[in-house]
C-alpha cells in the first residue's frame, strides 16, 4: 500500500491566525515541498486576492513535478480565478452538513447538491482535475453525503474528499466513516482537523480503511488547533505501518524549520518528530541507555528525519553523560573533580537554571583551576535608538589584542548590537544565531533579564547565557560567550595578525 500526500500548508496552513505569506515566500515553500516529494501542493485559494493569485502563478510558472492545486468554492468565479493561475486541479469544496446548509448558505440540500454538480462540470469542461470535497462531512447525513459524492463522480470528479472540519471524529469512527466512502469508486482523501488532538490518528484510520490520500500541513499548522501534521503522519506510516509515501523523510526537520521561520509560528519543544526536544535527553538513566544503544529510548533515529540527538545538562543528569560531555569539550577529569562538577551542575538545576555549554565549561574550568582565555572581548558598546530613528549600534571589540570597530543597524537595539558583533567577526567565522530566548527573573522595570542564545558554527552548536538588568548588555554578553566557546577551540584564530583584521 502507498499513500499520497496533499500538502495544504500554503492554503489551510496559511489560515493560521496571524500568518500571511508573500508571493515570494509561497514560492520558496512550494519549491521545498516539491523537493520533499509531496504529490499535490494546494498553493492557495485563487479567489482570495490579487497577491494570492500572484503567488499561485509564481508557483505554476516553475514547472514543478508535483500537481499544483487551488482551493475553490462551488461557484464559477472561484473556478475562473483558479483557471487564471494555470493550476492543474481544484479542491472544490461544498458544505454538506445541515448546520452549514441552513445557517451559512441558507439554501436547501437540493440547491447545494446542484451547485456541487454544476461547478464540477464547469471545472472539468475547462480542463481542470477536480477533487470534490465535502465540508463538515463528518456531521452530515451519510445518505445525502453519499449522494453528493456519487453525482459529483458522475459529473467528472476524479477524487473525493471528506473533511472533518471541526475534528469531531475518533479513530474508530474514522475507520467506519472513510471505509464506507472508499467504496464509491473514486480515490478518497482524508482531511482532518486537530481540535481534539486526533487529526493524525484519524487520518491514519482513514487511510487504513481505504482512503488513498491524506491532506496535511507542515508542523500541523492551520485554523484553531491546526491540521494533521505532515511529519507525524508520514513517519507514523513509515515506522508503525510499513506504508510508503513519496516523501523524502530525511528532509522533514529541514522543511519544518523553514515553515516555522516563514510563518513566524514557533514549534513547541516537545513537538513529535521535529521538536527540539524530540531527541533530547537529560535523565541520567535515559542518557546512559541512549549512549549504549540508541533504541533503548528512541523509537526512531534522529538522522531518519534530518534531526540531531542532543544531551541536556540539568539536575537529572547522570555522571556518565557528564563525563562524556566533558571529554567532548577536551577536558579530562578524575573521579574527585568529576563529582565536584557534578554537584555544582545539580545545584544549578535545583535553582531552576538551564545549564548551558558555556555554564558547564565555566564550572569545569573553575574546578580544574583553568584560566579561560577569551578570544573576543567587548571594550565598548554604543546604542542609538528612538521612535524616529533606525536603531544603530557600534561596538569596539578586542580580538586577540587587536581592536576592531564595527556598526550595525537592526529592527531594534538588540538586533542592531548583534548585527554589529557579527560583522566584527565575519572575516574569520560564520556564526549563526539559531535561537534567542529572554526571561525577566524579577518583577518591575529594573528586573534582572536572563538571556539564553543558541549559536551554530559549521556542525557545532553551543548555548550560552547572561543575566543582567540591561537586556542589550545581557544579549551581547551571551552572544560573545557563545562566540568565545566556539572560537576557543579554533587554532587558526590564535594566529590572526593585526593586518588580517
């Protein structure tokens, strides 16, 4: 059995409150979805706006290998808008529940069915593949729903789709419901929403019952609680059911991060498959097991989906993991010193602190009596900002006893300061800011600010922190701490001459 994937990130996913993609952003996402291997990209709803049509046209003009689809209501003007965008197909949607027919459309069942048939025929006559979709189908009268689908197939619809619009199905009901519709003689799609957290489970049940295609979104974004998650569904099919798709599973983490950046919808850390904690381990028992044999506490390898395993320092850490992490940092400790470091890491964890790589190195160097050499030191930071001026920062850094002056602008003073520092070190290290997190530890306008950053250089990722009353100084200090951690191990940085800077 193979399952087809229709991705609706660019249509249903974009209906997430607060999300609006530009035509160029839509194109970037579509190119990545095509590379990922989805069978159909629902690129948007062409009738929505001029900008929406521009985005869909950019996608269709690329000649992608995947089918490009537009959402359309069962009215000719929507189909005409889709035709203008040169799409391959339309996802033609008509409400079928009495609730929608009576209160939203204010029509009769017969009139709604006629709209579905007429619109299907019109789209087919104009060369479009039609996937006829019933909105709120899971709260519809089953006999009426079946009749609409049968007549739609007779009118030329090549696929049918039953939408669980408000997530009312359970896996048991989904199996029975989609099993009945799969006997109608046309390929059947499942389209499940996540209002009760069952979208993936219901989609799996629908596919097991005879559906051949699932509608999904990257990261499960969408209206209200979202849609069925592409990555969760595909990996579940692959790992738990042995069902193949055309998806390149190794790209799932990459496309998840891209979707999060473009939509500005952050992932919760414990998000299955692609969350930052999906393959993270802190517990001593768990970490020890994973080090010895990954399968002890990981159902799949992080490499399968393009992710990475990481071990977290905290109060649950075991001595074995701590010793391994210290060895990775190039530090050799005897049992007595290891126990001292172990105790101090636990103490930080008991205070609710996240123990970063820089924290651990500082603790270890203090216990071992090592004086850390800073490659980069901040000599001076100046910020200019206001309601009628572009935030600007200038920094003077000491890099291996060489003075470097740089300036940067940003959308805010913190951004400007980080831009200036990044420009200062650009000649010898390309260090990316992966994550930036701020907490106010105390109350009031003079609150202590705790800044944690995650930096990436080539394959190395480090976290660093700083706690100060000033958010700008705390941000720069945390950023520089991470830079020093990364550059401290680089032999070439210690040989840079003044003329090179």
